[in-house]
C-alpha cells in the first residue's frame, strides 16, 4: 500500500559534526574545564555532576503525549535535560511524567489555541526558563483520500494544527529566545514536505508550508540562533499507521528513533540555520 513511504526520499546531510555526539557510555560528550595554572593538585576538572548541569538544555516539545514527541521527551530526560511538553491528552501526559520524573513537566495545551499556548509559554518563562531548543512536533494527518473528497473541516483541522499551531508556538516562545540571542527552533516537516503522494495532499500542503515558513524564519533570526525544518524519517507511530496500516511495523519504533534523533537534535546549532535536514537514523 505505501506508495512513496512518507515521501521516502531520504536526504543524507553531509558534513554535520555533532558536538554532543555520544560517548561510548551513551552520554553526550561534555565540556571539560581547561586546566588551571599551578601545581598538579590545584588543577581542576569539573565533577561529572557539574559537567552534566553545564551541558543540560531546556527543551520544549509540542505533541509530547505519543509517537516521536514522547520518544524525544523520554530520551532527553534520560540524558539529564529538562523537558517541557504539551499535548491534549492529560492521561497520556501523566503517564509520561511518571516516567521522566522531575526532569519533565507537561501541560495540556492545544496548539490550535493561541491563548493557551501563550499562557503555557509565559508560565514556563516565569517558573522554568527560556528554551534552548524548541521542537514544534505536534501534527495531524488527513484521512487518506483524494483532495476533492476531503471534508472542509478536516482541511481546516490539518492547517490549524500543522501550520497555525507551529506559528502559535513560535509566537509564544521565540521572543524570549531572540532577546537572549540563542536557541534552536526545529519544526517537524516530513518527506511529504519535500515530495508528494496521492491521498495526502492536505498533509503535504501543510508540511510544504512548514518548509517555507521555517526557511523564511531562519532569515529573520539574529546571529546565534537557528531555525530548521526537520524530516524525521519514517517511524512506526499512530500517524504512520493511519496511512500504512500494519505495514508500518516495517519501520523503526519511536523508541529506537528517539535515541539517534535526540543526539542529532542536541547537535544543532547556528550553522544549521535554514537548512532542511533529515534525521540520519531515517536511513535503515
Ligand atoms: N511518524 C512518521 O513516520 C513521520 C514522518 C514524517 C513526519 N512526521 C512528523 O513528525 C511529527 C510527529 O509525528 P508522530 O508520527 O509522532 O504523530 P502521532 O503519533 O500522531 O503523534 C502526534 C502528537 O501530536 C499531538 N497533537 C496532535 N494535535 C495536537 C494539538 N492540537 N495540540 C497539541 N498536541 C497535539 C498528539 O497528542 P494529543 O492527541 O494527546 O494531543 C501526539 O502527541 C509530526 O509533525 C509529523 O507530521 C512523522
């Protein structure tokens, strides 16, 4: 059934150096303080705990209750980062919070509602801080079928979540990041943001919009920041199952994807600004 599996044109990104690439133990490489002047006993390297705090990032993820967003939240929390996530399902977020422990904080927020997103962002700003990494992941896909059969309400729903939801999040979180002149904004695109297939025209329209929106945003950001449209690859989530049915099981689980995707995301920095990227693990 899958025709061109999520626009399966996978793009290798050449020459990306991941500063936080994993060590043998699976932890990101952490900065070590330079040796000080003086006798050997006075030379000081940060303790492991201090180094972790030093490398710890604040990461916001929309759509954290299931699929890729949940896998990323778990992986980032496991790596010692602070994660704030949202979705509509309280029950799923409660279960996630029980797994992340204090590293994670989650709120019921519908990204279609600009007031709700703004309220969430200002609460986080006051109580938690400004994100180093904002991942606009929440999205929906249309029921498979030709464009002329799509219901008017469904077209609006896909546009509201996939495009306007991303806009609401950027509008709420980006000003504080811009004021600080640091941070990375990642907007989840898709293979279907760079190619097309029949029966998913509405979704394709939304993800092509994300590519354009993100690249224009990249041109607006100050030095020190980056905005990246990201194709995650093809992963066995609820969304994929809605298109591929049981054939989705041929693709990696969100958990497996999350391990390499989290490392990849932690390595994004200013020099990636405006580049349409693909998570390397997508190629299996
Ligand atoms: N899976 C793939 O192979 C694949 C391929 C290409 C691109 N992508 C992209 O990757 C991202 C994640 O996809 P996925 O496969 O993980 O999808 P998924 O399993 O369907 O999960 C979607 C997430 O978005 C949340 N969400 C949906 N509407 C929302 C709203 N109005 N407000 C807040 N949260 C909302 C959902 O939570 P609630 O329902 O609880 O709100 C859920 O946590 C999407 O941007 C998707 O387009 C995925």
